[in-house]
C-alpha cells in the first residue's frame, strides 16, 4: 500500500509541476517557476510533521512526502537549468540560481521549524515518518 501511495503521489506531484511550468513558463533568464516549485515544496515538506494525520498514518506520510512533494520538486530541472545558464555564458545568473535556490529552500525549512512545535517533528521521526 505504501508503494502505491508513493507512486500515485509522485505522479500527481509531477503533473502539478508540469502544469505550473506550462502555465508559467520560465522563459529566458532566471528560472522563476522551478525556483518557486522547489522552495514551496521544501516548505510544504517541512510542514508535514506538524500534521497529526500525517504523523499517525505512515502511508499518508509516504504518499505526501516522497510521493507528492518528491514528484513536485525537481533537482534534475534545477541542475539542468543551471547547466543551461552556464552554457549560455550567464555564469552570474547560474551562480545566483544555484546558491539562491538552496538558500531559499533552507530558509523556508528554517522558518517552518520556528513555527512548528519541535515535539511534532520528534514524534514524526520516532514513528518512522522520516524514513
């Protein structure tokens, strides 16, 4: 059942990411859509342990975490877009995108950790929700 939840969540997340990219294409320059997807996905992943339903149901945690949000966020597009910017001779934008995405994702997760009670994260980890 867990594998099915991850597969269905992953398919849904990938379709959502594709739809956002189709609705708001990056165009030239800074890849804003992928940036927004990765930052929002990091934030949402950090919120999961605060949700009691997710902490109590391993299948839901797997379906939403590695499934939905794993399919939604994208390291491969992030890497390829950075390579494309470098290949186009735009090293400054590539570096800004590379470091900026990582920094913004870390800030999003840190911001959630300031709001979400530590006990929720500890309970989530103790129950195996972060595996």
